């Protein structure tokens, strides 16, 4: 998610982010804890330049400044951006699966060819044995 939002984090950075708002200590962020990110951001309680601080800045909008319509447009644009990324990832995955299927078919054809070649060679050997 952080990569898609333009603020990639290391594994340790993500663990620190979770720890910052994980009130119940389950090493997961519940919806309530997710909302806590924004409450802490508004109160200035997040570590400056931390991953959560970046997350809050990337995903927050001041409705008083832009109005409800502006907020709606902001979130719709974010959703559309995520959809495009998802479609791109799906296309890549489909191409990879297609390549894999083609490689598997190629391997099957190679095996079938070797089997036929071995059968042909066996028949040739038998014919030579009969002629002698």
C-alpha cells in the first residue's frame, strides 16, 4: 500500500509504523487503529517524517479548504489511481501466466517429439535387424 501511495517503506519501517498505533499489541492495524493515525496526525503526535506521518499527509485532505466536492474528487482520484495500478499489475500477471503456459506447451511438445523419435529409432533398428 505504501508503495502505491508513493511512500515505500522497508520491512522494519512498516513494523515501526504498526507499533506506533497498535494499541492491542496484535501486530496488525485494525480499522480503529487506522483511524487513530489521522487523530494522532491532527494532534501532532506522530513522529515527524515517520511512515505514518507520510501516510497521513498523502491521504488527508482539509474539507474546510476544498469543500465536500473537492474531498470527493480527491478520494475518487485516489481510487482511480489504485485501479489503474491494479489493472497494470493484472496485465503483467496475465502476460507472465501466458508465457508460463507457452513454456509448458513447448516442453510437452519436446517430450512428445523425443518419444516419437525414440519409437522411430526403435523401428529403424528393428528393420535393420530383419534385413540382416
